[in-house]
């Protein structure tokens, strides 16, 4: 497994007072990359991050717009954009996720005990859009609305198997012929982190609830809820201990591409994303971050989690463990923005991940 990344930095000079009174500049980081991960195998492409501050108040946290484009040896095409924008005085917060992809993927069936022998290839094409607009109620406390839309316009599965022999058919998996989901939801957010990219102190808590309904054009009706709680503890003057607990819960007719998965570049690193998938997920992780020398740092991380079909089946048995090590390179010391390279291991699984900014 190999990852090689090049980094280029470009600062775009503008008038000092157009960002804030401290004279921060808008900054663009862009880099080509060769990436290996469980989902992508080897992938080639590029990523970039544009970050800035709005208004004349230097206490307003840094906003960012991040873009990623990849093509893999498995003929996977992915283009995504993610942003978090703090408006002047942080009165409003706009977060957006959007992507388009053509993605040969793998599926092992539903549940926390799906068998490795059930692995089946399938391919999807999809669009995804998730804008969120929040209004500050008081310091660090926000309330807002979100719209989530996903169109899985192409879904090919079975690999030539006779009808009924695919794991998708055997388990009657919803959405196996494509899906459109559309829902309007509410977000409650407390964001007391001291930094958007690499927090070293503070709390973060979000609760998101969304009803997907035919009234908004959804082909499937279900209720989705997500909790995300984080705590960052400084250890001495240089080190950070970070914790995160995530709970995702869905009830109703949930299509396969809207299920919750174990494994990603940010939670339970080391598992193929989707190796275990179902309507409910509970996971927790911790990470210890330490600078070493110059712009170089290291991290150690570990986590556990599991999925279940119903909340009544959720328990602390059969947890999936994850652990790993990572390297960090600071591309901007002032903003604490890092390039990260993580090596993660799960049960009979492993992966290498390359990203800009910390996992959480």
C-alpha cells in the first residue's frame, strides 16, 4: 500500500481590511495525490482547500471550502465539495456538502454479523446535496434548517447471477433498483471548539433530525436522526486528547445508500466503508495528538462501534474495534491546518487514508 502526495501553497493577496483587522490573507492549498484506501484501491486526483475569515472581527473562526476529485483503478469517479462558512459576528453559519460519483462498490449484506463470504460487487451513480443554514441563538449555540437530497440514478448489481440469488434480493434490500430521497430537517448545534480544522480545547455537540417524505419528492419514507459529541482536552502545552461519540438512527423504509456504515476516513478507520451497514449505528473513538519536530506530528487513535437493524438490538456485544497511527504535516501553523496520513486497522481489515484537516 502506498500514498504519495505533493503539496503546493498559494496565498492570494487582497486588501488587509477585507478579511479582518489582524490582516489575515485568504489562502489556497492545492495538491495532487496518489491514494490507497479500502474503498478506492489506488486513486489519482487532487484536492484543495480555500480558507478565509469574514467581517472585521478577528474572533470569528476561519471558514473553508474544500474540494476533492478522484479517479481510481476500480473505475470509481468522485467529485465532492464541502464548506463551513462563518458569517460576520458568527450570526449565521452555512455548511454545505455536495458530491457526484460513479462508484463500483461492495456489499456484504445487512447487519453487524454479515459474512465475508457474502461479498458482492455493485455499481452506483448518484448525486448528493446537503446544505445547512444555522442562526446563532447565543455564544456558540446555533439552531437551523437542513435540506438533504440524494438521487441514486444508476444501480447495477447481481454480477450476472440468476434473479433472486444476489444478496440484495435475498435480503430484500430497499433501494437496490435506485432511489431518490428528499427531506427537510432541523439542526441543533453547540460549537465551542477553539479551531475549525484542528481543535485543542472545547466541546462540540450536534443533533440532526430529518423526515424524508414523498411531499418533498422522496421515493422512500423514513425518519433519520444523528448525534455527534466531541471533547478536546489539552495535555500540557503541546499535546491534545480528543474524544468523539456518534449515534445515527433511522426508522422506516431506508434505501441502501442511506444506511449507516462502519468505516470511513473519519470514524473507525481501517474498515471498508459499508463492510457493516444497517439502520442504526453507535461508535466512539479517541485520538492522542503530539507534535514532534518542525511541522511534523504524530497521532494514535482507537475506536469501537457496531450497527443494528433496530434500536432494541443495539448492545455492547460484538463491537468492531479499530486502531491506528498517523502522521501530520502542518501546512499552516497559524490556522493549525494539517495534511494527515493515517494507517488504520480493523478486524481482518486495514486502510490508508490521506486528507486535509483532522478526522474530527
